[in-house]
C-alpha cells in the first residue's frame, strides 16, 4: 500500500552498509500535538508505525494515527477505537497450513465457477509454511529411528504434501520449508525472522518492523526477538494473505518487570512456568504483555523466546521483549548477515524501538514484578500448563489429582523406584500385586527385561517442542545430565518411551560438537525427528506390553515432556497424566521411572554397584552449561543448517509436483477434499435470522480446549472418523492423526468434539464423543446426533463454562461445529483466538452476563432455545435475549452479550464468515 501523501512528513532516509532505505519516523506525530512517545509501550509503538506507514486516508486515517499516539494506561476499557493492522508476513505449519491452502485452492475453484479470474486468489503478503507437525514417533531408542520415522511420514502424508508442492508453483509470495528441517517457531526465530523488514515501494526500499500473524498459537515465540506477531485461526490468516487487515481494538498492555537473575539449579523452563502461572492468575486473555526492567539484561534471548512461546498458555495475544543489545548478539550468533544486524540496530535506535537499562520505562495498564532470584525448580500439570507444581511436590500433586486410585493407601515418604521389581509373575504375564501403603503394581516384560508398572509410572519421556528445544542452555543441560547419569551407572527403564525431537538441525550439531549426544543416546534419547512429535500428540504407540498392562489394569501412567501443552487426551490416549518440564528434568524422570517421587530427597535410582544416585549428583552448574554453549553454539552451525532450507531431501524431491492455476481435486482422496464452504455461494449473503427451536448438542464445563473440540492426535477404529476411513478402504495402521487429516472435512466433522476425555453433561458419568438426541433421549455419538438434528431441521448450540476454546489456534474447532449445524455457543468466557474463529465461520459467540452461568440459571441442556435480536440489527457487544423452554413447557429468559467485538465482526458474521466476505469483495472488484 502506498502512503497517503505522507501528510505527517514522516518519510526519511537512512544510509549504511545495508544500502539506502526509507522509513516513516514515529516522532513525526510530535508535530501534531502528541506530547511524547517514550511513555508508550514498545508494543503500541510498533502498531503505531504500522498505521503511520500504511495511512491512505481511507482505510487508515490521520485521526487513527493520532488516537493511538495518545494512548494512555486504562484507555482500552472506555475506548471504542478500532485500528486496521497490516502484518508484514504470514507464518504457517502443516496441520493448520494444509486446510488453509485447501481453502485458497477451493476459493480459486469457486471464482472459476463464478466466471472470475482464479489468479486473484493469491497471497499479497509473503507467506512461509514449515512442515513440522506430521512426523510421529513410530520408532524410538535406536540409531535408525529418525530415518524410519521420516520415511513413514512421507508414506502417510504424500497426498497432503502434493497439495503443498502444487501451492509452491501456483502461488507467488509462498514458500515451503520441507519436512525434517525443524519446528516452525524455531525456524522462524533462527532464520525466517528479520526483525526489520524491507520492501520495494515506488522504486525505493522501505524499512519497517517485522510483524506477522501465524496459524499456530505459539507464533508468539518470535516476540522474544522483538518481533510483534501472534497466532490467529487459519481463516483469519487467509484473509490477511488476501490483503485484508486485522482490526485491533485499543491495545491493553500489561507490563512485567524483571529484576535479579536466575539462581543456581534452575532453568528457563522453571521461569516460564512461574510466569505462566502468574499471568494466567492476573488475567491477560486478549491483552498484550510486555517485559521491562533491568532483569532483562540477565536473560538470554532463548530464555525470552521460551517465555513468549507460552503466551497462549497464559492467554495473552503477544508477549513482547523489545530489541536490545542481547537481540543483536543473538542475531549474530545465529548467522544473520552483518548488514542486516546494522540495519536493525540503526533503524530501531532511530525509531525509539531499542531498549536500554537506563531508558525511561514505558507506562502500562498494569505492572507485575518478578525477582528472578525467587525462581525454583518446577513442572506443570497433570492437565493444564498453567498449573505449576514444585518439583518437591510432584508426587503429592499426582496422588491428589488421582486420589480415587489411591484409596486405602497413604503416601509414603520414600517412593519406590520405577525400575525396582515389586512383583513376581510368569514370563510375559501381567499380574496385579498389592503392597502395603502402595498402589497396585504390575510386572511385565519389555525387551527381555522384567519391569514394574504402577500408578505414576513414566510411560513417555520426550524432549520435544518449540518451547524448550530452541534453547541451547536447557538442551546442553539435558546432555550433561545424561552424561553424568551414564558415568554414575544409571539406565532408563525400557518401559519408558524416550525421544529426542529438536526444533532444528542446529541442536543436533551443537550436541555432537559438545560430545553430549552419545550420552543421550545411551539413555535411549535418540533422534526421532525434527518436529513437534509428542507435544502435538504424535507420540506414536507405546510398547505393546506397556499398552496392554495399562489397558488391562486401568493404570494412570504419566508423560514428562519439554513441551507447552498437556491437555487431557492430547499427548497419548492411554496416558492420563502429563507434566511439562525442562529437558534435563525429562531425562531425570525417565531415569526415575515415576512421577510419584520427590527428587529433592529421593534417589533417581540405584546403579550396578548398589549406590543410590540423586539428582543433585548429576545436575550441572550454570558455569558448566554456559562454557559448552559458548564453545559449540556458533554462527557457523546455523549458517550451515539453513543454507539449503527450502530444498528438501530426496523424499521431498521425489514427490509428484502437479502444476496449473487450479488444483485437481481427487474425489477418492481421504486426505485432501474440496471443502464445502464456498460451494453454492451466492453473490449476496442471505439476511441473518433469529435462532429458534435450537437444541443443545453438548453441555460442557470450564476449560474446554480446542483439543477437546477438535483433537489433533490419533483416533480409534470405532470412532465416527475411524469408521469413515474403514468404509473408504483405509487400514487401521494408515489412519494417521486428526491433525494430518484436516484437509478432509469428512474426517474432521466426524472428529469434532471427538476427544476421548470430553465430558458432556448430557451423558453424565461418561467420557468421549457422546451426547443424547432430544427429545427422543437416545444416546448416540455427537456426529450421528448432529446429522439427525440437521435432517429434522433443528439448529444446534453449545453451552459451556469459562475459558471456552483455550489452547491451539485451531480453525477446525470452528469449522467442525459449523458443519455439525451449530449456530451459537453460549459460554461464561472465550479464549481470544477461538472467539475470533467462531465469528470467522459465522457462528455466534454469546457470553453469559457476569454472575450468570448454566448452573445459576438452572440449565440442564434438555431445553429448547430461542435466540432473539439477531435479525433486528446486530451491533458490537449487543445484549441478546435467550429464551429457554423446559421439557414441561415452562420457559424463562436470560440476557447474553454477543461477542461480536467490533463492526468488522458484525460484517463477517452477516456474511457467514471472513472468507465469504473476502471472496464476495474480490468478485465485486473484478
């Protein structure tokens, strides 16, 4: 977009080794009566620059710029201002990227059917897609695990990858990073992010802050680099790709001031889990968080990125660490060019976007303070990432969470080790044995060794995820713990499924250079792939004897992973408890074999000499860690690994590569089908109407995540999705995961609300994808009930509690409900991204008034509902009356708030969603 005559006189020139660039000076607003900029949070400054540079007098006006430049703490609560924001780029991963690309391909097909030019559907801003969510841990604990898992990945996903290969040639401004390279957010942090972007404008190069949106909620990881960006649903990302702005309300910015430094024996992960707990308790959903204070200079950039990564876990839109000297050091260390680093330093200092310890700290809507010296070793779980647990309290926390399994037993002060035999049994048989004051245990044979499983046994120990594997200090710490453990003679119980899945190839290189990888491998933490793996639910099958023992004896076993998500049913369907931990603690709990333990007092295990070995015996010092990081994490490591990042291996090169403007849909494909959202689309939307006679498909409680609504992991053969695939000739071993099947709406609609741990009040005492059809009272699956309701012409709603839709930025958590016939969701509160996704698919989010809930109103889910006031003319956050009619014919009314938060939300809702709005607009411009 060309600037509107530069009415502020903001455009100026900057020369250096990077050449000549032009930019729009933020301090130009001072000429228009703005007092000062230094009190503004850096977050607001970056958004302000976006407005200033893109001002055109129509979409962005002079008043918009001055309004934001006069931002004050507390202003957001009373302001109804709305600011168009034009991100500089879009970032995608394959689970969310494949359906987004399928939507774009379907939009091209729709435009062609309507007689338009399909090439009008093309990314107008640069987009990168990193394939990282599809590799599964089929094989582990061997040197050939990586090769086998990659080959199996291609075997499973060739249809999906063929779509992406087509998109590479069909769309301009679109790049794909092939499988086996790294995790999207780590690749972004180490390579894709430029901090300051440039583009050609009227024959001149213009510089501006790197901004983005991503189709993964952990896009915020790059905030640690000073880059403002956040996760959005795929449908919003597609709109941005097609040149549409995001509309931001006046930003509310919560400051977090750091002082001190981390004490010996703690890691960045301990800090992250503390911050997550603090901010979730404060309540920052939909708000921006920004770090400040002298403690920032004690925090390495990888530590900052680890915190920013967890923004979705505490609910913030973004978590910004401003550019400073540490940012420049990291950029040099990861192989960025000297010219780029000079441009970043010069530009950010000229613009007042460079932080120093002696600067005036910005003002915030609220300010929290944290002394880094108070951080202690921690984990989080067993079901939510914000539930921090002191390492010393882990055993007690586990027993409390699953108290029903420990009835009749009392916690022991000394916990038996997972590798100690506590039962006798015939070879290969699983026999329950009762111990005094201990839970039931079972002895099994794995890889020729007899081992014991009991409640709390560690079934999965995974060094995985973008959150921590991007951080050299914790990865080197894991390697040192492994080295010292091997030297002490400790081994990992063969019943533990171990895995090492770094976020980039650079990690393996520096672990090799430090001679630490062999020790991890001796503990069976072999490389299994470069991808999310366990954290996204791609943990693969447990060893058969372990899986059988869990199933036969209803054991509550645990996973310990260095990830960011541990929601119910996500990590593995047979693993009920999941704890987030630093990579070195993942190694430690793999050695211990149990989470029912206090590692501050109890030994990790006993070696062949009969010696007890404690965690303190093998924990490295910060000096040891830093010495290795300094020697081995070099610019050359990153430069070499990213030199050919878009080329791919022989598997990628061998994929079929279809060409053409339009994608050739295969009606027989079980992976990629043309989505139905644009078929039969009218040039003008039908008027919205009140919702009458609606039934409740699901009555849900608090903290329903997008994993509950649209699972990403594996699914059973007897599930509706499994039955669909079997009917289409797919063998059980080839099911893959829900995440990998997102290009096929027929699978995804059958998997909506398909989480095996979902608890629907309409079927009390039962878990899984079940409901009751009303008024017949027949118990059935949610999918089958939905199809029956739709045949009867009955609209559907969902009723829920607080934090509805927390977790991943999963557009299928809105697309699936739409296809199920859900017209509205009534909840006590919504997570930011999911609320937006619902609106983006034309589903009405309604929020109970403060103090109201399904309990206080006496709702049972057996009522019929009329939702009035929709067709009379919706306005942002309008009150909407809901009439509930009981089974006995009596009725009552209550008021809800329509969470259409802005005028553009109303427009999207009336059009049936964002994409239909954009498509109609493009057709009108043709």
